[in-house]
């Protein structure tokens, strides 16, 4: 049970931001192309299994929310009153999941699938502000499951809130809407 | 000809033997018989009444392979019907749930009221129908039997079944322990959770009452609880039931009950301080008595044979099992909660539920992937017998033990001991009922499989 699967560097979540995190001059919001760049960096970090890089894209108090559907076209409105597929009130909850994958103690994470995220149709969801932008995008994650050598895909919509903190622009909140929610076997942070 | 189902259960208590044959999980003929006899020939759970609170509310579901609609009529009575227009067969209700006074078939426009009665046949007067047509019923066909126990709705497509009370038997006591957690009953927290796995449905039925897997399947979950307990600054996540102040405790007592109808229950005592009900313990003791209040705070895993599971541990969960193929199963998972629960308790309940029970959580994926590993292993066709119903064999006894007696129930078998005993005899009653239901001559025209299936004798390669 001591096998450790996950490749990539290890370290504190703030230590290893990936190359290319966008910036903007003080008093100016991120341009749409730069904000999109941050979303693309996140997708690549997940697919490259560079979990520390991925975590470094989040503020420590970032909220990660994957609401459940409450009706055919209605989503959970409040994570404290209705069910979510995933809810992390802070980045520590994502760090828990990375720890679990790396622990070698989770049979569901061995072997990890190969994944490819595609993020597209990114727009500002609200007027951008000097220190905060809200984005909406479409996503697909192709999952190639290695035990059976079979492929399936999850797809949906992202809503990102990016804010400017001490270290620069980072993710302050991310909502993942999963359209095909009859989940084949399991789902974790790396396949949405 | 030996009974092809009986040969799958090697039940010799005098020799200390109880074994289940792998064909029970992989043989398509066995699966067809299970669908006919268990899922389409007996009581199955279909819905919870709180899903249909108002007149004309409906939801669509499946009994075995058959489309079903459950509706509440204008007067508030619930009914369950085959969801198929009497005219040309089209499914009448298309949505997962909704509210409609009139269900109109989208093909030729026949309509039905919320009691299932035919309300209109389009252009009937001009249709030149013969009297023979008028003599037929044009109503939606109700299921053969439909009944509820305290909000849990069950149906049978066969009329030849015992009463629901007789079918549930003492499983009702464990439903009571759920419903009585609040004076106002329980509700399903909104939010759909559904997943499939590539394995036999009985793997799910077994796993919930399998105490043996817990420490070896879920070390990453238990490790996370330790990790959170050590991080004193963490306030982003409420503590889980198993996360006691001094770290986890898994050495407590456990026990099991097996019932003649195939229902089964495994209980463990666990640290109660983190239980969502703990703050209300005194109120519960006053309302339901100290014995039942104590049982409400125990970890309880109930199987209501064949398709309902109620787990009371990290939170309160209801699972509904839907077999799709011998090696494919759909699970619908619901979060149950006391009506009127306060906001902090509800929040803690949701987080514990999501962490443990979600297919996107930190524990259930390790179970589900293990079922798939079993099903893949079953393809090793020359191995006949599983060895997974043997723990506890020298401790299990017939009838009620002291724990059953304090609840006033009469199980077919009981056992209790240290947690590490991790009893597996709890599967015996389940498989005895399974064998009895599949082997019986029901006079229903459903033949038991008569052809040899997977070779059951080792051959030399």
C-alpha cells in the first residue's frame, strides 16, 4: 500500500506557480486574453499532473464548488442547504484531495487516468474590475482509464472568479457545472 | 436435474461452511432470473413520499427493466403505474419529476389524470370504435401492489407477494430509527447523485454490510481525517463522525442481524461526539427512549432486500440499486436529514455526506472501483467459490442476541463481537433468501436456467 503514483514536483502550495501567470498594471483588470491564459494554465497543470502548480493557482481561501443538479435544468443553489458533488470551502480541501491521490492509499486513484482538458468560449460574466474578474467558460475533460483502456468524457461549464492578491492574480472561486452527471464509477478533481 | 440456483450456495452450517459461487455474479441466466423474480416479481423500493409532497406531483422511475410513474392524485393519494400509453405503448411521462393534473401522451394525445385514469381519447366519438374497445380499460396500468411504510414507498409488479409489513418485518425497526430522528420526520435533501459501475448489483448490496473492508479500502479517507485532526487551524471543514478528539477509533464493538426476508443490518458503536444527533441526545432519549436513542447514534448499515440501502454513519444516506446487466449497475444516492434540522447541523451533515458517500467523494470511489476489480476477477472462470462469507462463523447464532432483544426484534441470526471480527455471516441470510426466491416454484412461468453455464469443474490447461 506504499506505492506512490503521482509524478511531478512536491512542496508547499504557494511555492511553485507555473510559468506564465498573467498580470495587469495596478488599477487595471486582467484583459480577457490574460484571464483566459490563467484558465488554460490550470487545465495544463491538471493534465500534466503538476498538482502543486495547480494548487498555486488558487488563493488559500478559494472556494471550489461542484453543485449537484436538483432538477433537469436546475442546480443546487446553496452548498449549505442542498447537496453538492464537491464542495471545498478553502484550498485546504483541494490539498486534501491531492494528498489522497499521492498517498498511494486510494485504489480509486491507481492508476490515475490520462486526461485532456479543453477550455473554450471564455467570456467575462460581469464587468471586470481592477482587482476582480468573473469568467464563464465551457469545458470538456477526456478521461482515458488505464485499467480497461477505455475513454469517456465529462463536460460542462466553469465559472471562475479571479482576484488580485499579494502574489498576483489567482483563483478566488471556481464553480464546476457537470452536465453529464450519471457518473461512470467515480470522479475526482483531475477529471473536471 | 439439480436446482441450478441451489448449486450456487454451499450452505453447510454443521461443517462450518457457507460459500457463494462466482456464477451468482457473472451468469446472464442468473441475472435474468433475478430480474424476473426479485426486481419484477417482488417488493422493491420505488420512491420516498417527500419527493411527491403535493397533489399531482409525479416522478418517473424503473422497476426492474420497466418504466414506472409514481403520482399523487388530486386527493393526495399516491399510486404507481406502468409508464406506457395504453394506445401504442409510448412512455407518457417524460420528465424525471414534475407536477401535472393531466399526463398527455405526445404521440396520439391520449391523456390520463393523476390517479392514472384515462381522461380523454382524442376524437373518440368520431373513431368508429367497436363496443369491444369500449369494454377495455384504457387507464394506465397500476403496479400489482403498492404500499408505504412511514414514507418509504414500495411496489411489486407481481400480485403474489406477502403484505409489505410481512416483507419488511423487523427491518421496520431500523427504518423507525431513521424516521424518528426528528419529531417532524425526515426529508431528502435536494441534489441528484447517480453513478454506474461495471459490476454486479450484489457487490453494492454486500459492501454496505461488509465491515471487513473498511480499514483496508478506506485508508486514504481515514488518513485524511487524521490529517485534518492534526491541522488545528483548519476551520474549512466540519469534523467527521470517525474523527474523535484523539484521532480515529475503530476498535469498538460491532454486530449483525440477518432476516429471513434477506434484509440485513450491521451495526458498530462509534464515537458519538461528532454525530449530528449528539447535541439532541437528551431530547431523543426523552422521545424514543434511551435504547432507541443509543441505537440512533450507532453506525448502522441496513439492506432492505433487494434494492434499498440505508447507511447511518458519516451522515444518513439512502441508496437505491438498479441492476442494468450482470456486470453493470446504477446507484442513486440520496442524503436524508431530519426535517427542521438547524443550519450548522445541516451543513455538517452535507459535508460529511459529500466526503464519504459521493462518487466524487473521498471514500465511495474506493468501494466502487473495488467492485469493478471483483467483477474483472470473476472472469477468472475456473475459480468457483468465493471465500467471503466465512468470518464470524464460530460466533453467529440463530435468532436474537442480547442486542436484538433490547430492540425487541427477531432476526433469523445474530452475532456481535470486536470490530476486528468484521463479521461476514451477515451475508448468509441475504443469500438464503436469494436462493429461496430464485429457486421456488412460483408458478409464474419463469423457468430457472436449465443449461449448464460457466464450467464449474477445473480442467487441466
